[in-house]
C-alpha cells in the first residue's frame, strides 16, 4: 500500500473485459474548468533534488526547463543561478541523485536516458562528474546497464556509493508497473538491488552486498570502511517489511552481520519496520527510524539506536506525540529531526543522553511540505550543519527552493520560478476534532470563489497508506474538486502520521472501522464550520484510500457518489493476488492462513449488498500493490446488484500512473462522475 498519487496482477482473461482500455475508450469532453486547472498546473516548475554544498556556499537543484530536465547551480542565496552545461548528449536525459563532493568542487549525478514505459528493456544509467567551477562538460565516470539511485560520497572523496540493480528493466519500487506475469512465476527474472561503490578515479564498479540480499537503504561509516544498510532476501518489492539492519566492511565478498532483526528483537520495535540507517559521528552506533510503516519511502516512527556491533536497540524517542520522518546526526550527542506534527512540518534539535533523546524547542514549524528529493521531509545540510536547503510548497504556494541559516526563522525562498502562480482553489484550513477520546486532524480546502451564503457539496479524499498523512502542499491535480466548486476534506484519521506511534498503530486489526468513525466525525465537525450539504457528500481515494472508498459505502449511506482508485475489495483474495503480502502481517497480526476472520471482517465484498453508492473504479493493469482483480471484484458485485458503476483499466500502468494521458483521463472521468451524481451547483 502506498501514500496517494496526486492524480493522482495482470488482467483477467482477455475475453472478460468489462470496458475498453482508456487508450481506446473515447475520452469525455473536457470540462472548461478542468482544462483551465490543467493548463495552470502545466505551468508549475517542479523541483526534484535540492543540495547545498558542504561548504555552504553553493546550491544545486534539478528541475525541468521548457520540458528539458536540467541541473541548476546558484550561490547559497539563490543568486547567479544558471543551468549546468551537460552537453547535447545528455540534454534530453533525466538528471537526478545530485551529490556534492566533500570539497564542494564537483557535483556527481546520474543520467537516465531510458524511456521504455513497458518494462521490457534493460535500463541504462550513467554516472557523471561535473567540475562546477570549470567550463568543461561533465565527464562520464561509469556507464551502467541497470538502475542506480541514492548516490553518496565517502568522506575522503575517493568513492561514490549507490544502490544498483544490474540489468534492471524497471524502477526498483513496488509502485512501478510490474512485469508481465508469464513463465515460471517467482523464480525467473528476479532483479536484486545491491549497495555498489564506484572508484571515482578509475571508474571501477564494485558490488558490495551479496546476491542473497536485496538492499534498500545504506549509509557510509564516517571513515568509509564500512556500510550500514537495510536488506532482506529477494524479491525486493515484497520483503521490505521484513528487512534487517546489517553492517559489513565496504568491500566485495565481505560478510554481512545482522545488527537488528525486528522479528526477534524484544520491545517496541518487534515486528515493525526500519528505515534511514545513519552512523553516529564516531562510528560506534547506527541510528534508524523504526515504526509501523505501510511502504518504503513513506517513513515515520521513532528513532532507535544500536551498537554497530549489535545488541539490543534503544528507542530514543518513546511516547513522542509527533511522527519522526527524517534525521541527521549533527554531533556526537545531537540530532536534527524533521517531523510531522498534526499535519505541519517541524525541524527540531534532539539532544541524546544515554538511551534517550530529548526534543528541544523546534527551530520552526511550517504548514507546508518540505523535501530534498530523497527521503520524505528530508533537508540538505552544509558540513558544519549551520545552513540548510530544501524545496517547499503549500496549499497557498507552489514549489520553490528555500535556503539559509538554520535558525528559528524558516529559511526564505531563494527562487521565484512559481511566484506568479496562484491557487485555483479556495483557502486551506487545518481542522481538528475529537472522536472516541482521540484528537484527530485534517485539512479542508474551500471551493473556488466561495460564497458563505451558499451551500456546497463536499468530497472526502482519504489518503493512502494507511501509515501516511496529509500535509499542506501544492496539490496539483489533488485540488481539482475544490477548483471546480466542491469543499474538499482530507482527514488524517487513526492510523495516520502526525501524532505519534500509538496513533499510527491504532487501526491495527481494525481496518475500515475506527478510522471510518474518525472520518465521519470529521465530516460532522466540518459541517458545523461551513455550509456543506450533508446530502451531497462524495468519497474518493487511492490505494488504502481506494479501499476505504469501497468499504465505507458498505457501512454508511452518507456518501452519494464515489471514485475508487487502485482499491481493495476483498482482503482474503487480495492476500494471494498482490506481490507485497509481507506488509499485511504487521497490520493484521497474522497471515490470512492463520487468522482468516480478521481479513474477512474488513472486506467490502462481504458487506457489498449494503452498498448503494454509484462508484467509478480505476486501476492500472500492472499494479503490484493493489492488483486489478480487486477492482474487478467490486465492479462485478456492484453491477450484479444494480448499483451504478464503471470500471476503467489502464494499460502498462502500475500503482503510480506514469503516462500523462492516463492521468488526465482519470481526472476527467472523476470530475464527470461527481458532476453526474453530485453536482457542484443545483
């Protein structure tokens, strides 16, 4: 399961197709309002990676300029910005994973010239090195057949480390479109991700981790002689949820040593997930984030620390009422932490003493989304930890690069790519309410041109995960409902990030019940604030939000129309259809084969005769996380029961849609569905 896409198993036999693929199905006439919104969104300059140089004097970021991917360089205050000349050969290739050398003189990056969306041909990623002070075009250090990412220098500047999948035909992610499921399933074509190192002088590549382990994240030791990494046996898409923490010498053939195994460890980490391993400055310990997580990359939990030689890990932050998502050591006993605090982002210092870390007064809190293009809520720091850089956006402001001294004033925007853009939707407010003794928070977008004397319909948008949370960010297509005359409510019910690990774990073995009651209580709270017509409520979501969109109409009749994206209708059949079943045991407490009842009680299909809500269902045909048969089941049931429904399956798409044509089609169909059953005006 995953956080939602901002739109944001193979198909059954070809003879059983309820509707044509989107490529051949006539696209509905485009609503002028959505056409205006899409044109506005097309003007957004999207920022990828952001990196401040170790000496704190320079910035680099990736973005697209006139549809061409570029790297831009600038002074630390954003002045003298210019595009890095990469030559004609790389002009059309994506440039990512930028990494400054320790001396701040060179910038390494990965050029990805692969353009195959069918996941059938090997990818080609090349590592380049640019002399930022010179005029020569970057030199190629290595040409790789496969997929590389997460590049990082050793402190001595002699080697680059990265994650590498030799011969990869697809991005190393469960959200990417899966391979066609033919041949010997589960035995052929398995792709394994390694930690690799590249000698900068010679271009010699070394695969450091064994073929028996699929590596997910890694970190160089301060002296560059060891690596700490999370890994599990392949296949990698499925086994991230059971990864272990390893330490080994940074050389091929070295023996990995298990440092932490959540399946056997005692205490609060037992059975949970780990992410973001980070060496302490003296190389004696490895800290990491541990918690109940729905997906790799959607990181959140507490910070743990363990001896590099192994032993019992210590929870440094037990009982905190925020979700820690990113951190960096800033000294032997100090951490800088980026955290979700009730739907807002805080950057805070933590002082480590023994086996506990105490939070200091946050440097700043922003109602926004921040990031460095890598880890969620990550920032880029200078070597002395005095300057910080990241991209930032909110419901009010499109993305910009922010940079400046790390202090109690948020760093200012140092770019103005998107300064002229204004929201097409109304204002955004954070809403808080109490339900069953729990404090709950969410975000409410007002409709464009809001008139307090009118009543409006409202669409409830449930986020994916469930371990994720809605933050204020430039929402792109996610705000299309508010831009076209609806209130749009985005709750963070129990199971969400933002209020500590106990809140995240509050919906274990209870999918669709407590979290739905939190959402309905939030709807009640909103209706006391603004003129929402309770008889014109809609529901939508993707992934876990798609499950909630299928399940909720079997429990309540409050929603009059629904759009379910990449949803789940039957947890029992889903267990055998999806290719990431390891994620389910931490949430359900046991496998389907050991406790079928807990899966049955949250399956919409078991209560579907109570559903009356007209529902549009959309899904990708190669979705590994929420396979298309789940959408077929729900569509088939509604159609049999006479409930208005339509199913649209998109070719060569995974959990995240990659084809802009398909994204646009989903948007238009969604708007048309709600316009038919839930008109914005009467």
